[in-house]
C-alpha cells in the first residue's frame, strides 16, 4: 500500500512511502502509522483519507494496491 | 469597467495555480448583463502572524481533490444564490507578502446574493479544500499554520462550523 502525506504530516513521515502490512481500513492504517511515529497521533486523529482522488470513510475497505492520501485539516486562504 | 464580451465560465478557470493570480484579468472578465453586482475577495499574505514578522508563505495542495472540491462548492453556490458568475482560484507555491493567495469572484442580479455567496465560497474553501499554508518567518523559522479545528467541536473531521452560521 502506497501512502502519500501532506503539510505537517511531513514533519513525521516521508512524503511518500510504502507499507507492506495487511491493512483493512483507515483505523488500522492510523494505528500502523502511530506505531511508526507516536508523535503524529493527535494530528492523525484529525486527518481525512482519500483513495483514487475521493475521500473515504472508516468503513472503506482498503486493498494492498491502493494509494492512500492522508489529508491534514485544511489551512488554505 | 467595460463589459466583457466573453464571460469566463468557472470551468475555464483553473482552481489551483502555481503562477501568480491575475486579479485584474479575472475581474475584467467577470461581468454579465444580468448581474447588477460583482463581489471580489482577494485573500492576501499578511506581513505578520502571532506577533512574528512573516517573510513569505508557501502553499501546498492535493490538487486533484482540491480542484474537485472547489468545483463542487462553486456549483452549489451558483445554484443556491442564482449566480451568473462564480470563480475561485487558489495559489500553490511561494507567495510573497502582499500578493494574492486566493481569489473568489461572484456576480448576481443583486448585491446581497453576491456578498453571501462569496463569503460562503471562501469559508468552505478555507475549511474543506485540501490546501495548506506554511508560514516562513523573517527569523528563519517556519510553521504549518492555522489548521481548521472544527473537528474538536463537531467530533467529525468532515463537519465544519462556519463564521456565518
């Protein structure tokens, strides 16, 4: 599973990286990421997730070949 | 200002731009014979934040989703306020103090709709569009800034509270 992160998440992770673990949904993905870097826990809890250029919810079933984009709270304007 | 003969439909204006925004050019094209009011909002880079001198801002976006979301916001506003024109464009990359980071233009028959729609569009872009700014301060430090914090109240990262509510 490929992961892309943006903005402040780049203080904790590489902008793009790959996970080999079996991850079924966003809750599991968040737990894996917190294990990788516990400092990102609070920020990750406020992030949205997207696959194939669309937001997904926690019930979305992730697949191994998915590219998941992790989206921190917006700060545009 | 003279009336333009070719109105730029929102679909023709890229919603995310790595180039400086053409405030005057967009406004010059944003006229419609049915519109008695045109409102322009220009979000510009301030020279200070939290008491620190700002050198410049750097914006980053998840462009496919930001583009799609802004398009949807404009479509919704166009229907809700019967707008003749609704345009929004946001910068990415380095933006200097005093430069424009985001533009929203709305045109409608009467001013109340153009004002309300413009406020609605910029509020939703700021809260929802996957766009982020990094403040670069004059002392050399930097900080990702002013994230939407609505989820701490709504309990849902997809639910927002707008200033106009």
